[in-house]
C-alpha cells in the first residue's frame, strides 16, 4: 500500500514536471528543436552549437565546426532580429526563414543529413510525434518542422539598448562618445548609414566592401547564386544589433574585434591591396581619426541589448 502510494506520488510528480517543461506553443517547440542534436547526421550538434544564446545566437569562432569537426568557409552570424529580414545567408540563397532551415541541416560542413531523413527522425521520435500532433494537429513533416524552428527564430527580437532608450528619450546611459559616434555613423563622409539602415541597421542589400581579390579573399559571395558579374564578391549586409558580442566579424570571421572592423573601413587598402568589384562607397578611404574610431565603437556598443552587456 505504501509502495503503491509512493509510485503514484512519483508518477504525479513526473507528470507535473512534464507539464511545466513540455512545449505548448510553436515557438517553444521550435526552441526544443533548435537545441536538439537530432537534426545532425550523428546527433552531435544542434543549431545552438553554432548559434549560442549567450553570444546573441552567434559564435565566438571564425568558422564553426560541423559534424566530425569539419569546417565550412563562412562565419556563423547571429540569428537574432531576423523577423523582418527578406533574404538569408551571406549569399542570399534563402528567401525566408522557413526556406533557410534545411540548408544548414543538409550542408556537409554543418549537420550533414538530408532534410528528409532529419524530418523522418523527428517523426519517429515518440515525444516529437506527440508534440507536433498536439500543437500542429499533424505529425512532423517538412513544412511544420521548418515552421517551428522559424517561429522560434522570429521570437528572438531585441530592442532593450541604450541607443533605443536614448532615441525614445527614456533614461539611458548612451554617453557623449556614443552620441558623437552616431553622428560619424550618419555622416556623408563615413556613409555607414548608406548600408546599415532600418531599425535593425541593415537594408538587406548585397555589397562588396573589398573583401574579394581572387587571391587571399576568394569567396565570390552573391555571384555563386546569381552568376551575375556585378555580384562578384558581394555579401549580404548584416544587421548591427548586438554587434558588440557577435565577433569575429565579416563573412569569413577574419576580423576579431570591432576595432579591426573600424580600422578596415577607415582604409580597406591596408588589408586588401587590389580588391575586385569593390562598391563605389568604399573606393576612397575615410581615414577616421583616433577619436572617431573610439566614438564609432562606443556607438556600436550602444546597439547591443543590455542583457548581453551585463558584467562587461
């Protein structure tokens, strides 16, 4: 009798815990998948392996390792603030968040499994089968698996920054240096705002900032998708929210710090002597002063959500 009561109590406790942690919404279900290595060939890596929550869902490595430690060729960008984006990946191969889901799953340098097989795994998993039937009203399939992950990614929006508070005339710690940095950023001389506009500081455009010379820098970027000569060396302009913690930077992760990035924009020719197809905005070096460099960095830091800056 006592044993039966103990068993009943244990079952009741597990049921209660399950009800607390079990996904109830599409966003929560997508979050569970995002952190689950079930979507990789050998079940060793998940989406979160390369898109770490503490780093604004970016990575600290220039190139993230995939299954069996295989390295790709491009940096893992943040997947935060993607709800309003129109194209995805540095080369723009995906036109929606739902479309982009299968690319890293199928990439041999990332999760290395066909999306069909990955979805089949999810469908055969008792827990996921139950959850999808409960939340989507059907078993897991290509469409709802991609939708769930996308719903989670769409929820990763941030706006609690010193800059946003300053713009709204709310209490803030923007600082005079950051305010001066914004003036530089917006100036006709620097032209930063020509590419980094909109609330997320990107226009979803493709630009060649000089990191293609056919020698040291050989990634052709957007050209690989369109095959248009004018797209040679162009890459999608990233948003700048949370940029203080999403380094290393550029499509190949070749710049370790914000100082490196600002130094590059000050004079690209110090890094790439003979860039090919470089955007006209970049042709003439800006030659920032040391004060301008410091102010620009302060402004960029102000675009980072406060949750990521605590303790820094």
